[in-house]
């Protein structure tokens, strides 16, 4: 059930903006929880890489006394990748291909989606990193 809701959030995010080409939800350990990524990108590698980058960026934020990482923007010649924390245990990854300022519009669209994902994955909804708590098997 939660996987379907997460997929729905990603589909709405991707379909609602020409600036967003792919999106995914990863756990803090790098596990892919849901994705709307084209076949060109390996979901497993994307999750692992983003979790590693997130860990390093969070460490830098704490070293600079800036608190925990909330958002990360990576811009390259061919596009951008955004990471927005979606609660304590997950992050929303958004990818766009292009060379314009689309990333700022994508960021504005992604923040509410990250909030919705966070709401789905909070412990009050029965989620823990060990798996579902008090939820029948197959309902996630």
C-alpha cells in the first residue's frame, strides 16, 4: 500500500513538471523504496551513490556547524540532481536533464512531495527501518 502511494507521489511529481525527468525515494542506507527512473540509470547504483553522497554532505554540514543535511543540489553540464530529506529515514531524489535553471523550479515542486513522503514513512504510520510494524505483510 505504501509503495503504491510513494509511486503515486513520484508519478505526480514527474508528470507535473517538464523540469523533472526522474525521481526516486531512497532509504538512508541506500535502499530504493520507490522509483520513477528510466532504464538508463541503475536503481541500485543510484541509491547507493546518493546515500554515500548524502552521508558525506551531512558530515560536512555538521563539521561546519550547519545542522543536519536537508537539501543537496548537484548541477552538471547535462543537468542536475536534487536530494531532499523526506523525514529521518529517507530522501527524495530528483533528476533533470538540461542546461537551464530548471533545478530551482524542480526544487520548489519537490519540497511538498518530500513532506508527503515523510508523512508516509513516520513511525506513527507503522514504519521502522526494520520493516513494517503492526501492518499485515504485503500492505507496503
